[in-house]
């Protein structure tokens, strides 16, 4: 694997604030200065340049399918060319490079409280973690029973993720027990009301976007506050291969209206919607992301765009999608290298997750390997905390364990200082025969910086047997349940804000559910 040192780039000054007293310095504080994070990946400069040229060529010679009439017309007005088939647009390299040059290179992901604000990229060169999204299944920590994820589970997720010190922001999941066509509105509204952290928005259809933006504005205290301090960021997805749906184009337009950062997401599946090879998957993801970034440049200029390649492979024996296979991990590493180092964009991908349906040994092995691999590739945001079974299940217990892994990986990629003080040179070069460093001032100083686990165990056999062989899994479950028990029942918003969100959600049900059932609703 090639190893390089990242180049410094200009970064905006953020609105960072001191962390809460129970937050460790390296979780939310981003003002610490360390040596640059080492990038490790599969691309050297020659292969990086080759892939970049192929991405530009694919967009210029073949292009992307754009079905949104307004976007189609705007592309042509901006200098794009008609493609070989109706709806396909070819993007000249000059247009894509113009978009790359003018798209912001940093973004504020604001919390409801300043201590939860996140600056992308982090000023200390580290990464931000987020919870998994899209899960429709839930493993309840109370009894370990699997069920459909509902609004009560959203409460649990918010309670746990709000208290995990390595988790920067939270994604709202799919929920059952509400109208399916407005499930995103119900889930987003509930999550917004239950956490002070930034919440990632995922619209399910174009009619819902206005309602979701309205909820974000209510939680922010008005549209002006939302523009100044975006408490949400939004995902827009390509339809692989190389197509952009009407809904996701609307997401870009609405995000620009409110100044909300966009996560431009490509989800190629090797052997299905992308060729079954690692570099071909990276090529597909990069082309689609640059297409969305160019679209944002044209339709919503000045809107921050975060490159989000989420990489999958098909298990060719079963047809199942895999996010934690070796090939998927390689593709994630390569795609992040290409987007971050090759094209200079902020970058976000899965940094946790497993293809197994339970919190087991396989899950821990896969997510530990995935997280370290993606962190070293240079990703600014690592997603997937708590997710199982290829992002379809959420487990609060797994989220607590992921928090522990994240603390270890965050510390692992922090390049150690190397100088005489770090070597304790004076003492090392004069240590007496049979001497030790237990009482050294250097040891006393350095021990305060050691990472101390919260749920992982380091006890000996006797203590392990004395506690009836309870390990990290049991400790993680205890911590998750404690977070859930301690969560404020009223949430984090005012009663008036909660009432406004409930009213808007009810209005959305009347409008959207009524429209889908063939009834005309009065808005």
C-alpha cells in the first residue's frame, strides 16, 4: 500500500467551543495540533492520475443521465452537451474542474448546542463518526430481541448516541408503525427532538423534502438560524450506474436554498451496478460524485458537498450485498483516496459495520478492520456506527462497542511526536543497571495521555472469573441501558417546538398519504 503525507489546504475557521466536561479532548475538540495523519492506500501518484483521467473521460465522453427538467436545462446552459441518448448529458472537463475549484472545501455541521458543532475537515486532521442510517431492524438491548425499528427505538438510538463521546452526529433511521411514505418525516422529527447533536437527513421522496427542511428550521429556531448554523446535512444519491433521479436533484436544490451541506452519495455494487473489480468501483463512485458536485455548483452554488462513496460487493454465490467484504474495504479505501487526495474533496464513507446479523466475533473483526482501513485512507467522516447485516439493522450495544473501537483508532492514527523529550533521552542515556522508569517524571506525564477503555476489559483471570465471565459485550449492554434510562423524557426541544413538529408531521401525513391513496388533501 502506498503511504503519503497529506498536503495542507486552507480551511475556514469554525465555531468550535470547549467540549462538555465529560467529553475527552480528542473526541470533539478540534483545535489540538498534532502531526498530519498518515494516508495509507492502494493508489500511488501514477495510478491516481490514471483514475482521475478516466473519471474525467467518462463524464466528458459518455456522461450522466439527468431526468429533472430544470437541472437538464441548467446543465446545458452552463456548457454541458447533449449525450448519445435522450436525457444523457456530457460534462466537459472544464465545467467539472470549475465546480471542483469553487465548491467549498469545508463545512459546518452544527449541533443544537455549540459544543456539538463539527468542522469538516477536522482541524486536528482526525475523523468524525456517525451512526448508521437506513436500518429497518432493531436489536433491543433490554432483551436482545430483534424487531422492526419504530419510534421508541429512535428514542433509544438518540439516548445512546447522544452520550457516546466519539459519535459526532446521528442519522435518522427508517421506522415502522407510521405511514411508509412519510416514515422519514416521522423519524427525522423524533430524532431532531431527542438529541442536541447534528442530525443527518435522508429524504425518501421529493414531496417530503419541504417538510423535512421545515422540521430542521423549527429545531433551529427559524430559517435564518438554520442558514447560519445548519443543524442538519442531507444525503443525495446517484442511481448507479450514472443516473440522477428527480428526487435527489430536488434535494440539491433545496439544500442550496437553506445552505445545508450535501453528502453526495454513490453506492456502486460490484458485480451488479458496477463492474466486479475494485478500481472500477472507485471509478464509478468518483464519476457519480463529481456529477452531483457539478450539479450542486450549477443549481446551488456555494453549497458544501461532501463526497460519500458507500461501497458494496455482491456475494456472487447468493446475490447478497456486502459492505465488509475484503473487496468492499479495498474499494472504500481507494475511493476515499481518489476523492480526498485526487480531487481535494471532503470525504465520507462507511467506517463501521458488518455483514453478520448479530453482535458477535465476526462483527467485531470486520468493523475493526474496516474502521482502521478507512481512517488511514484519509476519510473525514466514518459512518455506520451500530449497524449490522449490511446496514439493515441497528444495535445500541454494537454502537457502544463501536465507540470504543473509534477511540482506539482515533488514537492510533495520531502520529506520535518524535524528539528528545518523547524519547526521555536524558534518562534513557543514563539509566542505572537494573533501573526502571516507574518513578520517572516522564512516565507520570505520559501516563495521563494513555487511552483508558470504558467497556473493553483488561482484568486478569481471577477477576474475570469473579465477575462470572462478564466481558465487553455485557458492559456495553449495561452502558446502553443506562443511557436509555437516563434520557430526558421530554427530549431537548421546547414544548412549543415539539408541538410545531407534531403539527407539521400531521400535515405531511394528510398531504402526502392522502395524495398516494388517491385522495385530494387540502394543504
